[in-house]
C-alpha cells in the first residue's frame, strides 16, 4: 500500500537539529542563549552569545530577540530560517573575533563589529562552513558504504567460488576513477628532474594503458590491477599490439613502479599486483652486432654517402666505446690519468663511473672533435630508424651479404620462430653488445676490464651482452695447443 505524505511524515524519524555551539582554535566555546532579563514588553527575549574562555564568561549581544517558543534549547538555535541564518552569520563573526582578541577585549572588538567598523564577506563564510560540515558527513557515510560494499563483495566471491559461477567485477565508482587520476598526476609530477627519455617512456606507458582499458572495456582504478587484469593486459600487448614478452615485461615493470609509488603516497591499491604470477617477463635476446670488418666498412662509407655522416659517426663511436645511448648522446670531456687519456663520467642508469681509454681506437677522438665533443647529434628514434638503411647501402656498396638471421621470440610461454636481415636487427643497443663481445672474443680484455671501462659491477648483466664466436674459440684452442707443444 502506498502511504500518503501525511503517513510518510508520521513514519519518518525526526532529523536531529544541527548544534550551533562553536569552538574556537584557542579553546573558547561560543553558545547562543536566550536571556529573560533582557526581555521586551511583548514577552520576547534577547539572544546573546556566551563566550567561555579560561573559565570566564563574556556575553555578546546579537540584537535578535524572539519569543521563548522560537528558541531551540537542544540545538541552541532559532526555529525561523531567516533568524537562524542571521544567527549563524553572527556566530561566524564571533568566532573570528574571539580568535583574534585577548580575553579582556573580546567585547570591545564585538562592539566595533556591531558598529560597522569591521565587515566580512559573511555569506561566503557561512556557505563554506555548511559545505565543509556536509562534506565531513558524506566522507563518514562513504566509509560506511565502502565497508558494506567490501562485505557484499566478499560474500559474492565466496558464493561464486562455491557455485563455480563467473562473476563480472563491479565497475569502479567515480571516486575510484578520480583517485586513480590523482595518483597518476602525482606520479608524473614526481618524474620531473629525470631524463626526458624516462619521462616520455612513462607518458607512453600510460597512453598504452588507457588504450588497453578502452579495448578491453574496463575503467582504470587503483583496485583493478589483479591477475584478471594481468591476463587482459597480456592479451592486449602481446596479441592486439603484436609485441613480445620483453615489451610486455617493460610495461608491467612501469606499472609496478607506479603502483608502489601510489601506495607510498597513501593511496589504497589492489595488492594483486604483488602476486608472484604478476610477472615482469623477459626474453634472452639474440646477440647481433657489427664485427670489426663491418665497422671498418661503415667508417669508410662516409666518403661515399656524406649525407649519412651523423648516423655513421654515432654508430661507430658507440661501438668503439660501448656506452649506453643516454651516456653516448651527450657532451663529453677528456680526462688525463697518469699520462693516459680517457672519456670518463657517471653513468645515468647505474651511477657508476666509466673509463674509456682513447687508446682503444683513434677514431673515438676524431669523431668527438668533428662534433665539438657533443654526440647529441640525432635522436635515438631517428638513429634506430635510419641506421638500418645505411647498413643496407653498406652491404650493397661492398658486395657483401646482408645475412638472414633466425631467432626465437616469446609470447608468454609460446615460442614464435622469427627471421630477419642483420641490418634490420641493428639498433643503438647493438653497439654495446658489439663492444663487449668483440673485446671478449679478441682476447685483449677480460670481464673485469670491461666492467671497469663501462662503470658497472654486474657480471650477470654483462654476460647477457656476450656472444662467444666459434672462430674465437678455435683461435684460443690453437693457441693453447701450441703452448702445450712448446
């Protein structure tokens, strides 16, 4: 049966009136009171504000008087809306007066205000006060609802597991989405001071993450990152975008960095990203690099294709020094140590100190001087795009074969056979592999020497760059046999 408005009114609980007692920052309390000794002839009484500070009372006249039945003794307020609004205005002004006054001049300051010598934008203040009070109440209510929702979700999960039913995860609330955006904005701001390359990489990561959410039809929030998300993320990166484990692993690594940062700033994050199966996948890459003969051919190609001089100089310089692209593409200086000249600085990635002897190859200094010691002559993206075509020209000019290389890539545990021309596999990262592998194979330096030159202490990372050539093994075997005969 539908209740009438009158029936509704009877069944609805009465709303508890809002208290008009205020407390100042200095500990004073301000309480509206009805005083009969200041009564009017018609029976109305004055409303005063009693200020209690350090156990002493001061009474401030509001100029309002009402009949006793119009004063709410519980809430210490007025029942008429217009008079209540005026009382709230005066309470706010009294609060300001009390907080800026000494105990002995509260009344004087109040009288100055009443005389019009002090004025405030009281309506804005009253509105703000009411909004802040409403916000506090809503925050408390939100906490209660979130607790109830967590309990309901827990019951849903238990029943779903018991019955074997697939349950669609609830869509994040507007508040959840807002918190995610706030954490994202704070994280990106924290990157200021890091290299532009790092900043651009994280901007790109968030762009792909947004695209994944759109493609897989879910909203991003800090609660969404669990194993169910991981599976959808993997499918998008590996299948939809046709990438491999290394690329997916790089995205997951950035995601974990973001979520750890959000947690450190007090945001509530789904702990699913800490699951041991929420893995940062890696592949063992095929070690492809230019050998010494190919480097010489490339160096001599400058006379044939001077328009590609920057690409050639950058490729040869990085191959001869083994520096990472960030350490390579910058201003360099030469230092002298015990009469020997070196390139030396702090590595960006590991903050170690590299020592590259100029005696390794005369071309190192020749290239530096040609570019005024500054190798920031091409962006990494442009270099990686164009060096492939330069190498194709080189092989064609010298009548050499651009070798077809077979290798394997992985999508999760799925093995994917691949093949490509050597020129298409060369990137800026290939130069570091070449530097390490060539120097290990020619026997001039050992692993400790290379770590010292490159400013690193990580043998495990060094080993990933090394490819032992069969010809180098044969040469060492012949040398060992010769020594044994002698």
